[in-house]
């Protein structure tokens, strides 16, 4: 995993976590499960994104 991919996965998981908390405050009672679910969502999103649009192209300078 590149640094860029790492940063993107972390950011996606943070957004997923915020969405889970906004949708149901019950997630706050189990932070370990919340974190696992947020990263599960981030991994699924990343896999679907790669399937649909492929890898990010390099810069064309």
C-alpha cells in the first residue's frame, strides 16, 4: 500500500465513522465495533472504486 492509498483509506474510514455516528448514536457505546465497521466500509468502498474506475493515473506533465 502506498502512502497515498494509506491516507485515502484512513480518510474514508473517518468519514464512514462520522456517518455511522450521525445515523445512530448507539455506535458510540461500542467504539471497537465502530472502528472495525468504519474500516470495513472504507475497504469495500476502495475495492468498488477500483473495480469501477480503475487505478488512479499518473500525472501527465
